[in-house]
């Protein structure tokens, strides 16, 4: 699958990277476009220069590039900087594995590197610093990257629901009787912003919320289900689902108070999936 990556040389040190860059002729041409191979120095086969190339940065570092990303950068002090930049797919891991002689792979959508029987988690968003060990010559991360996930604090969540019990009770009752067709002006509004509007109104005026005429249409707007049924004439029809709308309101409250409701814990059981991260984005 990654046959072109097989032609990438094994580079593990700054000296090797520098030698390859100096002793490899760049592609001829005068084009200055980033999409052109002109002036680029091949890392593997010359015909693969658009995919794999190597360059020297202004500070003297040597960067090995996959397309237009400096995935592996060698520094004169011996550091090897590994950057995924969010691309944790097979192409990036194949490139890293072939270049450094390690086994880079994905598990549960997250990047890892295997070396001498040990598996090291890597950061997909920030730079990872590696070094060649002077003892055995193997490449390892200089820091242990820890993974975390968010666990709901049931006690804190229940306290929050009690705080908003009147709002939740009123909304649940409203979901059962409201009709989106009577409120055509709400269809174009953002549901999340309206939920936040109701929560803020409730916090500022908890006793007079339901006397506020504007609060009632907003609660109805929250209940509009984001499921659209298109008729042959391309008319959009909105429908209600009281159970889903109740869950939506609870979720929006948890999102507003995510730092109180969820606890960040280190993953030690190998189960890295974090279904609650959506409340922090």
C-alpha cells in the first residue's frame, strides 16, 4: 500500500539527515509555487518528490516532509521532533516507520510508537520530542505522554439538575404540547445559542423566568428537532421528539458547566475513548 515509502532512506540522526540533504540534487526548475517540485530536494525517488522531500530550515534544522508538512525534524542537539498536525492516518505512520525504523501505528484513533517491546503513546496535536538512546541506539520519546478522558461526576451533576429543576420540569412539559409550526420564525436560529440564552436568563432571573414572555418562545425553539423531512415540493417539515429534546437540554446544561460536572482522569486500563469530550468543544 505504501510502496513509494519503501524508497525512503533510513534516517535516525541529524548528521544523516544533513548528509542526505547536501548530497541530493534538488529538482530543477524556476517555479516558486508550493505545488511545484522545482527547487525541492527529494527524500526518496525523484518522481515521489511531491510526496516526500527534505529541506533545511532557517535555524539549521533538517525537516523531512510528507506533502507540505514537516513530519520529522532533526535538530543539531540530537532532538527528533515528530509532528502529526492532526493527520494520524496510515500514510503518516507509514512515512514515520520507514524513515525512523520504528513501528508507528493507530489504536482507537490515537497514534502510538512501538520500540523494543514497549508501546509509547504520542500526541497527535502537539510536537513529540524523540531521541536516540546512547545505551542501545533505539529511538524513544523524551517524555511520557499521558492520555486522559473525562468521567462524569454524578454527585455534581445531580446538584446541577436540582439547581435547574424548575426550568427542566417546565421545558419537559412544554415539549409535550409545543408545535413547531406555530413558531416559524425560530427555524433559522441556532439551537445551542438559544439554550444558552435560556440558561443565562434563568440564572439572572430564576423567580421571574416563566413570567418573561421571551423565555417561552425560546424554550419552544429549543424543542425543535434537527430532523428535517423533505416533501416532493422541497418543503421542510419540523417534528418534535420530547425524549430527545429533554436529553438535548440536559446536554446543553452539562456543556455550560462541563468543568464542574466532569473529572479529568488518566487512562490506565487501555480504554481511551472519551465520549464526553464533546462537552468541552
